[in-house]
């Protein structure tokens, strides 16, 4: 059992804003700080652009964990996009929790363009946590023509 | 069918040492829709770019993915290369194989796999890219400057001197603002009016400046390059074209005891008046609240003596509409806070005055012609106490912020007093002395050392009158915190600098943001200090935050240069990464239902209302429209729209979904 | 009930309104159905009891109903709140409807303007019923796995008939997100993901807007307690952001505004 | 070929076991609180035998809410298309009332009138229906108005009618019924001559569906007949989705990066976008037109084109409707409307 | 109007005339004072500097008793008592854990529904009635002395301008008096040192008396028993310290109002003062209309 857990490589999707976290992740690279290769970034202009449906979409497509990250409050390139996003997340998290979506799989962070190290820490930390949780089988997946776990009829 | 070209860069060893670039290119070549996939040592080099250009031409590519460094680094480079080869620049995307992959992971098969993933995601995205074209917004090359103080004057002159028409609006009867009221200015002690009035005259005579005094902004609509401003020209009661400014009416006016605003209520003026002798324009206005004719229906003495028959008693406010491309807000401040400290007795004791009143006392054009005489009995005060921070930096009693200019003007006042009353004893109660600025610290030292101003570090608790003296009770925190009492003849409060009383209303009218103290919010506190969040609106002077004259002038010139920069082109060209509200066939017209919940989410007020009408002009539907000149492309509205009627060009829902599917 | 009929007769007779939208007896004693009364004589058919639940404000967006002219609307608290929220969202012009608010004791208050509605609704008691509160707390207290299983079981019965959407006074989009198919936001099929995404999207789209009428779950042919999702979000929006939708015609959408110091302890 | 037998309730258990041993799955009504629905069962004690009506119909057994029509996969730059394996598991639908049993004739008429519909036919061919006569009805039942009845054998392969508290009269009606009877063997005892009518519910007819069908075309352009009734219709799909005969569907593709599936999903003529054209034009703009379509389709168009009524009088639509649109009541009104 | 009433220790001893005058004036202003049953010391003695919980429990008990008796407001004439009770109420309402702890100590619940009001609060509200009923307007110049506790700390006081309060001035003006602008109305009288360092008291209180006298005040007006003690009882010490004698009486504000309402000097307890309450003849006649301030 133990080796099965450690063999599991979680699939992480990160929704990040262009101006802070994407740039922060660039800095991680420039600083040659190593982190787990499990994460895939979706670059959007601003956290305000991140529709809550995108997070569900990521899980529905098989993500085991999701990271959402943008500029620190007050630093938004568009002044207030992250403030709007934050309210959306607050409500969304409450709903997810209520319907039984595991909040340990949804991580929110502020990572600025200067926080390259924080980005690496974040990814590694989320990866470790999701690895311990295992694959997110409890979340339904999009039908894709492959055999489904439960019969359709 | 899409024809996508994929170009994988080794970036020398930067990518190549960790990621198997050739394998990435090979894998990319097998992706559906990819017709061309190569790797190369340095894609950003000229030969590398030529590889892309040639492939675009030869393979008739409909989209390009460059797997290289961060798009924040070279996206413009590769997009330009694509455009040069005839492919719309926005059909090029970059996969970040360096910063997000080769530099942060070990040389392992997973790393190359991740690189392939990143390329595939971008291939799927670019298949859904549409050609986008820079948004060109025509620019009306006329600037509106609100406020005729030194900030507005400086901005207006700079813009006008660059050759652009300027509409300058001042709500008082003359331009000049607070600077015209000042006596001498720190740290040079040069005469304020002497340096200001030439600028005022220059404004009046400048061919590019249209001056509206005694006027206010009624409304502002539109967006950068294309504003429509309506100016309310208040009724002066005289015909400005006919009036020669001879002043006969003022001489004859029987109502003479009206407190003069210009003299900070220390002197008087008549009902028909010019605020001060050097006023620009030097044309009087009638103060209808005090004028005998307006109050009783009789008098008209002014009309009788007017040599040019310029009086127009029945004149009404006039609304003037002007088209402008940029706005500079320079509406200034007021001095306030006398009621923060009732125990100082301002209003109860005539000889407790504000700093601005002291300016008028010290001014050669003031009520005492520059002699320091106390208001109560006209005596020369032997002892004067100056109280700094009388309202500022004290959240318990007044304002939390520092008014910034008080330290310097208090030192100046004490000096001016000492220069005029050689045997006088000036005292200054202060919290800290903030004298950052060129020659500022030296100026304060001069006051203390050469002019022997007694600086007492401590607060004043109370002022009361006794035997014709004002007893100032305070504490000296440097002298073992002993209570001190000074029997003064005059007390000057360094009252706080606050925004104009109607600053909030003006900001709302212009849809620009302001802070909790009602000062206007610049777009970025460091990097965009003269811009407002609303594109095309700029800020100068103390309406943004307390500041002194040099700073104000610098900011005004900064704002002017932004306007001039904007006006240097005929059209404003903007990145087409903007939100768009969809339009569909009738009878729906748009899937937008017009709830306008997006309106308040937009940080730029870019959401407008569009009425969809039938042939007879009946409104069928009101839907949202994004003003592309104003939208900055954050996409907050896109995420908020329930019916998905708004999308963000360059980051469309379809593109993002395709990216997720490809993961 | 007679007071209601009398007000309806008067409004119709005076020509103040062209129709009164109220409730009539349903197929069985435990049901009531919305009805449109056009003449004073028909007003005798109006009833008022605890089965009169469908929020009648829902009808105001229908073109057929718009075509009827000025309406009187039999209203309970949530109906009034729906009217105010619709007005705040530019969907209802002041004066288009006269609300006939029926209090618990049967007293009828005629509210011809939105201002009058605002004034009255401000005085009404707020909050969830005890039963709703208990059910909410019961589910929230379940361990995560059981909570997940509970909702998976509930959503499994969803047949995507969209009765919840049709019954909701604030689901008035001309094109619902479920019908946006480029991209396909929510799977069309009523499979586990499609049902989960639909129900989450519906609840989120009503967050900060829902007026707690419960028409969604009343309408659900499978009896899924969809309203609980709305209640949870309404409570969160109220406690976190002070959102009280449906109490003012002022547009004050919690998700389109913010405070710099909004809660964020979950963000690292 | 009808044979009559007696089935003791005690023998249901062994019967279920023999069906299972024959490789058949059993779908039957199961009660959860105040809700009864068809589910897969293995034991008779799971089955609700005293229910009036399930919330949703039994049509899912042959026409599920969503089902794959084809699958595709990307292989390199090629697309491989595959038919999904037909769902051919032999199935017994146990305990459906005669109205639901009758609905399969309507579904068959729709799905087989022209091109064979493999997903449907494979399921239908493997389905045996053991019906259960109604001993009780409610205000919404109107099977007798549409040519059916609480003991109507049509559609069932075997029809059970409760006789007293302990037995069923079992009418073996078809060859598929015979096959089950052979499996049951001695579990089916000889018929002792008990009459079945006494046990049946009384459902008085409210209108004559045939006559109504003949009259409807004349009412098509009779706004009063539709508009007032449809004014309160909210335009949801509840009535169609619970209906045992509604067979409209929508086709959609779902995919990830390598695989995809083409699905058909239930749809409803009550939804506004049902008839929306790509041009933006919608031939049915008003809810009354959609409601009219529903009534016309069931009582006029399907009888005319396919020779079957589109309504079996189960009353589910009226029970499910959030705003109490009562189909039988409206049909009755229409039948009484002078043309 | 019915008010809970907490006289406190002083008003039963050194400040009896404050109690007498308040009780005499109240009915004329439609105020019904209902003494809180079984009240106890407010703890303004040494308690509040020695034991924090005791300092809260003592006033809390009185507050709880007042709340149990159903009073919306509790009138506390002594400024020191007022300060202790108001501070306790504030502290308990701000800290639920503390409230529970203290209420368990005193074994009485207190939820804060009873508010604490001072004589200045109550008379301020009654000013229109005083103006209307002032049959013998008090046509004299007075200096209103607030002392420390009525205006401090700023978070407790009900005075709109703690550093330059005007509430007492408004009351005495309604009784016909002319309040003077003077220097020491919120300065300390030295009450805390009243016993231990009388010389300091003489200096501090002396300044107050001297300034009021020099500005032509005909009376000092106070609303605190401790102030009264220092300005009235300690007058000989003041006069010795300054070498000047002052014939400046010190009136409780209730006494001044009582005089204006036509009550007798005896009813108001004026005879109990150390400094005789005597005024220059003439001015008190109601001939001249009271000067509005």
C-alpha cells in the first residue's frame, strides 16, 4: 500500500495570472529553483478572469489537485481583479465543501513576481499533500468514450 | 483545417540540456493539425526567426507555437516575426519550456514529457486563436484641465506649448488658486505672486488656451481620446467681452463689508468684485447673495458707473460642451481642521488664526499690506506661537495623514515674522520636523539658528485668554516633559490639507477612484503616479495627496507630458486583448440579458449600455457593450457573466477549455 | 383570502392593472397553481394558503406575460425580494407591477412602487426556517465522505429537466450557461459530472442574488433539496460580505464589489 | 396464447433467483421515503408492490437519459470510430403498471419506423416485461381515457394481478412471457379461476383520446384553446423527462484529448431552445406553441403518422409539473371545446 | 421618566447636599429616581488599582442589580462612580469571556441593557424644561468646572468635545446663568491627592478658584463631590497657599438649577457648604431677561 501511494504522481493544474504568479514562476526558473514537474500552468491575464467553472473543468478532466494563484491584494495589475476573485473563491469554497468536494485539493495562493521561491514551495507542498490523498476518484469525470466506472443505464 | 507549425528552441543548453528538444519536436509533429515541427539551437536568433518565417510562407501555416522561453520574454519577438511573414501576430503562442520546465526540473523523461504537454496545450490553444488587430481609437487632441491653481496652470501651459488646445476650467472668478494667496514661498522666500502672476498672464494670453473661470465641470462622458465634457459657466452678471476691467463698479459698490475669501476672511470685499488685484481675467463677478440689487431689487449703482455698459443682471448659467481627448484633474485642496481642536479656541479668539490667514497677514497685498498685526486690535504681536500638526497626524483628534507642507510653512512663517518683527519671540510646537527636500532641512535650521525661532517638541493642550494674552498650555517633551505655558499675542495653527469639499462628488461624476480621505487615487502609487485608473484622465497637485509647490509643478508637468504623449499620435493603438460582449442574430441580438452586474466589477468603467432598437426607434433590449478604448483586458467581467455573453479576446473561454482538454 | 380577492377586484375594476397574477386551486387540495385573473368576476378564484409557493415574480420575464400589461402580483416575502432584485438587475421597471403582499394573518398590503416594497420588506423578519436550518446543519456536519456521498446520491437523480431553473425568478438568462456550447461549459448529459457541474453552477450564479424563495427545490420533480445550496451561499455572502440581496433596488452585487480587507485566511 | 397461472408471493424469491441464474438482471420499483423509482434489484423484498406511480418512467430501460451512439479515438492524426458495444444484457422489467407497459409500443413505433435504432433495439429485444395490474389509482391517473386500463395486458409479457394478499394472477401473454414461465416452472401454479376484475382500481374515463385526436387539427389555430392554459407553463422539461413515451433527444459530443463519445441525451419540446435554428430563428416563440406541440404530438401527430397514441395516461407529467399543468384536465377541456 | 439611581458613598456623606438638591430638583423635571436596591461601593477607592477583577465585580454587581430591576438607565451623580460603572459596562460588553467570568463571580447576570448616565447627561436633556420652569433665573456669571472624570477618558465620556466641553454651559444657560470662558474647566483639582499631599491640592485647586474669580465668576459650578470637596472644603488651604481670600461659592449644578426653579436654599442644602453661598445683591432679581449664550 505504501509504495502504491508514493508511486502515485498527482496531476496538478494551476490557474495563474500573467502579471504576478506567471512572472513569479518565471523567476523560479531564472533562479534555477527545482520543483515537482507535476504541475501544468494555465496562463490568464488576471485572477479576476478565472471562472470557478474552470476549476471544476480541471477536476472533471482528471486533475487531482488545483492551484489558483495571482497577485497579492493591492498589487493587481488591473487594480482590483484579485479582490473580485477572492470573493468568488470564498463563496465557491464554501459551496464545494458543502457538496463534499475535498478542499484539500484546491489551493489558493498569492505569489508575486518576486516570489520565485514561494512558487516552488507551493507546488512541492501541494504535490506532497495531494500525493498523500491519492487520486481524486470521488470526483466525477467527463465522459470520453472510455469504459466508465459505473454503467451508464 | 488548421495548419500549425511548432518550433522548439534549445536555447543553447538552457533547454536542450534538460529537455530532449528533438523528441519534443517529433512528438509535436504527430499532433493533429500540426503540419510542421522542428527544433533549433536558438529560435530567437535571426536564422531561427527565419525558420519560422519560411515555414509560414512555404507551409501556409495558420498558427505558430514556439516552444522556448517565457512569453513574457520573447512573445513580442516571435509575434513580430510571424507578422513579418504575413501571419497575424496573434496567431502565435509560446510554450514556456525554459522558465517553467527545463530550468526547474531535472533531466528526466518526465521533464521532456512535460515539455511535450506544454507544447500540445499551446497547439490546442492556437488552433482556436483568431486574428486580432490592434484597436485604434481616434484622439481628440484637446485637453481639459480642471482647476486653475499652479497645478492646472502648469499643466495647461505645458500642453498648450506643445501645440495642443487646452480648455482650462476654474471655479473661482480668477485663476491662481492657493498659490496666489501665499506671501513668500519656502525654501527660497521668493514672493509667491511674483513668480505666479506671469504664468497667469501667460495662460490668459496663450492662443491655445481657452479659459473658463467662474465655471465648473457639469458632466464628463466618453473615454480616452474621446471625452465629452459639459462645463457650467456660472453667471458673472457682466459681459466679459464688453467689460474692460476698469474697476469703477467695484469702487462704487455700496456693499463693502463682505469677508474676503481671498484674504481668508481677514479683509473685506464688495459685492461686485475681483478676488484680488492681479486676477486673471481681471473681470468682476457679482456675488448675488450679497448684492443689494439682487436682494432688494434696487441699486444698480454699478450699471450707472460702468463706462462700457457691461452689466448683465439677468445673465444665466451657460452650459458649454467641449470635446476633449484627455483630462487633467488639478482641483487642489482646502485648509481645514480648525474644529478638530476646539480647545485651541479658533473662532472664539480672534488672534488664533490659520496658516493661510498668516500668509495673508504676511503678504504685501494682504489686509495689513504685509505688516504682521494681530486681527483683534491691529497690534504687532510680541510673542507668536505656531502650532504644527493642528489636525494632521492625529487620528484620535483629526486626520491620520501628514499634510506634508506644514513643517516647512511653519518654519517659513516663523522666519517671516522674525524678519518683520525683529524683537518678536516666535515659538513653534511640533511633533517631528519633516524637512525632506532640496534645501528644506537647511531652511529649518536657518529658522532655528539664525532667526532664533524657539522650537518646542510637544503638543498644546489648551489655549485660553487671560489679561489680553493667549495662554498656550503645552508640554515640552524634550525638557523632561515639563508643562510649559506661553503667553502669546497671536497663535497660528498649521491646519491640515484636505481635498476640496466636493472632491468626492467630482470623482463620482468623472468615475475616477478616491481614497478614504477623498484624495484621488493614482493608477499605481509608484509607477503610474500621474494617471488615474480611467484611461485618459490624469492628476496633478494636492487633489491627489498633500504636496508642496515644487512637487505639484513636477506632477503637473508629468501629467502634461502624458497628455502630450497621448496626443503625439492621431490614433491610440491598443493591444486587442479586450473583452467583447457577443452579438447574435435577432431576435436575441446578444445573449447578454442586460443585468449589468458586470458594471461594478469592471475596474475601468468600460462597460457601457447599448440600446438595441427596431426600425421605429423603439428600444427592444438594452445590452452591455465593452468600450474597447477603455477596457484593459483583465477579464473579471468574463468570469462574472452568468450567460457567458462576454469573452476575452486572446484568452477566450474556448481557448482555455481547449488548453484544459489538452492537458 | 377575501381581502385579497377584494383588492384584486378593485384593481381590475379601476383599470389600475390589466391582470392579477395569483394562485388558484390546484389539481388536489395540497396543490395550488398560478393563475392570471383578468376580470373582477374571476377574482373569486383566487386562493391563499401554504401551498401557494411558486414565486410569481418568475413570470415577469416571460414575453407572454409582459404582453398582458400592468400586473398585480400576489406576493410573499420572497416574491417582494425577487421584485427588488430584478429591479436592481435592470429587469423590472418601477411601476410595472403592483405587489399584493399577503401577511401571515391574511392582511393584504398593496405596494404600487418599488420604494413601497423596499420599505415593507425591510420590516419583515429575516432568516431561514428552523427546518431548513436543521437540514443545513445536519448536512454540513456530515463527514466529508458522507457529505460527498449524500450529494452524489441526490444529484444522481437529477434528470436535467431544468425545472429548478424555470421556476427561479432570477434565472432569466436568455441563454443559460448550460446552453452555451462553444465551449460546452457543462455536459449536456445528466451524468454524474454534468449533474454536479450544473448544480454547482446554478448555485454559484445565484450567490449574492438568491432571495430564498425555495421555488427551485419545490419544482424539482425528484425532490432534490437544491435550495440548501443556495442557502449555504447566501449565508456565506451575508456573513462575509454583508450581502442582503432583494432588500433594495440598488445594485449591490457581492461578487462585483469588494473590500480590501475581505477574508482570506485560506489563501497562502 | 394467453395462459393464466397463479403465482404465490412466497415464490417471488425463487423466481428472482431463477431469473438471475438465467443471466437476467431485474429492474423493479423501489421505495425511498415518498419516492418510488425503478432500480436494479436482486430480491423481492426490495420491490415496492403497492405503489401508485413512480416519479420517472420505465423508459430508461430502453431509452436512458443519456447513452453513447458512437465512440472515437485519435490515433496519431487519424480518427478511429467505433460503435459502442450494444447493451444486450437480458433484462426483466418487473412490476411496471399497465400504463408503462403500454408505453413501449409508442417508443418502438418512434425508434423503429424507419432506420433501425441499434441502441434502442438491442435493449428492447432483450427486455421482458412483467407487468403489475393497478389495485389503486389517484386523481392524476387517466389510463382509461387513452385506451388503457388498470388491468390492461397490452405491452406486458406477463401481467401479474394481485389476488388477495398472498397471490398474483399471472397472465402469460407472449413468447417472452412463456420463456420466463418455463424458467419459473412449478413456481407458477395452475389457475384456480379467480376473477381479476374485482382486484382492479377504478379509473373513470374523462375523455376519449381517439375523438380528441380527430378534433385537434381544427383547434390548432384556436388561440383560446392554448394560450390561457399555457400562460402559467414555466417551460421546463419536467413533463417530458418523466413521461414514459416522450422520446425526443439531443446529440452531443464529449471528448478529452484522445477519446470522444457521441451521446444522445433526453430533450424536451417544452424548452424554448428546442426548436432554435442556427439562424437565430425560432419557429415556436411562445410557450403556448410549445405546449400545443406537446398535446398535438401525443394525441394527433403520433396517432396519425405512427398509429399509436403518445400518451398512456400515467399522469406523471401532471404530478411532476411545478405549476400544476394538468394534461388530463386540459385534454378534457379541449375535448369539450366546441370547434 | 423613571431612572435607576445610584447615589454612591459620597452622596450619603460629604456630598449630602448634592443628593438633597438632586432629589429636590428631579420631580420638577419629571424625573423619578429609584434607588437601586442593595447597591454597593463602586470601587473607586483603592480597589481598582489593586485588583482588576474586584474593580470590575464591584460596579458590575450594582449594574446587574439595576438591570434586574428593569432600569434602562442608571443615574450616577458622582463622577468617580460614573467613570467606574461606565468603564465596567464597556469592558464587559467588549469581552464576552470576561463578562461571563465576572457575572459568575457576582452570581448575577448582566447583559448591558442598563446604560450609565451622569447628572450632566440628564440635566442636558432636561434643559428645555429647566428653561421653561426657571421662575427665578440665575442671572449670574458662573464658571463651569468639569474636573477629570466627566470628560476622561475620551472613549467613555458623553461630551461631544472632550477637550472643550460645553454641556454644563448649556445647562446653566438654560437656568439663566452666563457661563464664562475660562482656562481650567477640565484641569485636575488634585482630588486624588486630597488626603496625602494637601499642598499640591492647594496649588492645583487654587489655580482653578483664582482663574474663575479673576474672570468675574460669581460661582463655580461642579457636578462631582470630589471636586466640590477640594474647591469648597479645602478653601482655607487654598487661601493660605495663595495668600488671597476668595468669596467664591461652589455650587453643585443641581443646586444652581434648583435655585432657578425657585427651590429654597435649605432644600438644596446650601447651608452645608464651607464657603458661604452669598451673592452680591441686585443681579439675581428676575427683572433683566436672562442672557442667551
